[in-house]
C-alpha cells in the first residue's frame, strides 16, 4: 500500500484533480446555445445549465460556507441550485451560460485560496467527495445532452454537435480484437469463497464503506456485457410482446411505456458487438430470463470484477491499482472516445477472473437493491445516499464511456429506479448453474 502522503502532496493532488476535472466539465458546454442550456428533454432530469450551477453551489456550500466559515457568495442562487431547493420542473429559469461561468469561476477562485490554508488532514475526504460530485453531474449532463440530440435528430434540425470524438485511433482497438477469437456468450465460473466488498480509501463515498468479507457460493457470470447483436435476438423473438420473460412489475411498466427497443438503439448491425444500453432494469431482467440466466447481485458483480483470488486481495480496478488514463487502453471512459466500443476491445482491462469491460463502456444493472453496508455512516449529508436506501433503487456498477476517472472503480455504487433508461446503462447476466452453450 502507498504510504501516507505528506500534507503538501495531498494538497497538490487535490489541486491537480480540481484543475483536471473542471476543463472537462466546461468542454461539455463549449459553443452551446441558450436553448440547449435551458432545455429539459425529460421531466425527471434538470437542464444541463442547472447541473452546471449546482456544481458551483455545492462546492461553495461545503468548502466556502461549511469548511471555511465564509458567507454565501451568491445568495440569490441558493434556492435555485440547492439539491432540495426547487422541483425539477421549475429549474428552467436559469442564468445564462456566461453568468453561470462567472458563478463557477468566482467560487473556484475562492476555493483555491481556501485550499492553500485548509487543514487538509481533516478535510481531505470532503474535497475528494466534491471532485466526484462534479464528475457525477458531468455524466448526467452527458446523458441529458444525448437525449436532446436524440430528440433533435428526430425532427432533423441538429445544428450543434457536442461530441468530441477522440483522436485515439480506433485502429488499435481493431487490432486488439483480432488477437483472439471471442465467444461473446462465454461465462466464467467464479469458485465459492470469500472476497472483500467495499472501499475504505480516502476517496470512498459513504455508501462504499466499510470493506467487508463476503462469502459467495460458486456462480457463473458473463465474460462480456450483453451486446446489441445478442439483444436483437430478444427483440426479434418478440421479447417485448411476450409477458413470460417479464417480472410482474416489468410487464406493467412495459404496458405503460409501450417501448419496443432500447432508448439508444442503433439501426445498424455494425454496432452488433457493442454493449446494449439505454435499457431499464426491467428490460435487463427480462432479457436475462429469455436466455435462461439472471442478473448478478452486486456482490457477484464486484467479486468477479475486483477480487484477485491468487493474491487474496481486492483490486481497485479490474486490472490492478492504477487509475485509467488516456494512454492506458484498459477501458472506455471519460468521454475519450465519445461513444461505446466493442465489448472485447480492451484485453488490458480484464479482471483477475478475466471479465471484459467491467469498468467503462456502459453501467451494468445488478439484481441488488441499493442499501447500506455494515456500520454505515452518512457523509456528507443524508440526502447523498441514505434517503435512497428505500428498496426502490437498484444498484448499477462499473461506469460508462462518459464516466470521469474520479468516479470509476469497482467498488463505486450508482443507483436508479428500475424504470430509468436515460442513463448509459446496460448489463451482463449471471447464473447459479452452468449454462450449456448449444
Ligand atoms: C448517484 C447519480 C444517483 O444523481 O442523484 C449528485 C449523484 N448525488 N449529487 C444523483 C448525485 C448528489 C446521484 N446518483
Ligand atoms: Fe448534486
């Protein structure tokens, strides 16, 4: 393990993370028109402009007001940008992009002054929380933009393109795929035994703590996330018309929603080896039943992604303990590519149990309700995790192509209501018994 960093290098690391995260946030807004900034493509999600202001508000609340004891810099924004200030439908009367940038930059300038003098030993967890808070709102901004783009392209008036497609050659991905033949149906046997679930590092969020030994019986889990090609066979077999694959609540949901395919569904088979995404938990659950499998529990997912049985230790990332970078070629995250990649594109990203794509590409629904681990303590406020321990939210693991590296690790827990399909979520299947691939 890394020895405890000295005070000044902790500050240096936080200063650097703040400085790396913010330009990525701002890049999402580059050249954005006012209509996009304020529009609300779906009533369950706030406009992207609101998320930008809320990032500034949250930083100001925790670092300037709570930690440094400073007065609120922009009291006029308190009600608008507080998480519990206004209903989502009233979050459309926003300052414009320029005014919001002024807010963001003014707060950040003060925040950096505070970092200079902060008691970082006491506050490190909070600073790391805020970097992850911004990262998570970036992902929400990403899918709200995706929804706007989808709606725009329906009426064919798309003018503004926010995708920053990467210069990383897709050629190296193609080469990686040719190295070995991939059976995308393959399941991996995970032998019975204990593993360690959770995270107790300084950047752990309240819901990840504490690390706990968990025993699991032998199970089987898909080596790859379910692909568009595989999912098409469910659609073509009439999966959306046949209640036998659906849970009772899932079938009810389907009757109300009347959908017949995932939300982000490509009309082209060149995407067949990409993961399916834009599915609700109900669709993931139905597909799993269709192929004679089930969704993995969160513990099953986490063991397969992070446990190194040989070394008898937990890895932070599937491949080890080094965070992914633009060069590391071990997962598709951070919008570096700007879209999904084939599920077998990152051999260097395999877990100890040889699963592909557990981090990045698409979030993966699990069978588990979002709940607390042993000795849970709310941090920094009960509205962050605790109010969602309500048996109404399912856990998602692994992060997507849009997830910032600060919110990407095998222990990270995301949660949404099972009906949500706007997020970048797909899934992989599991089984307690071996499934013969006939
Ligand atoms: C973990 C993505 C469900 O959006 O409510 C942001 C993240 N919490 N600000 C959410 C979050 C507070 C959270 N999710
Ligand atoms: Fe927030």
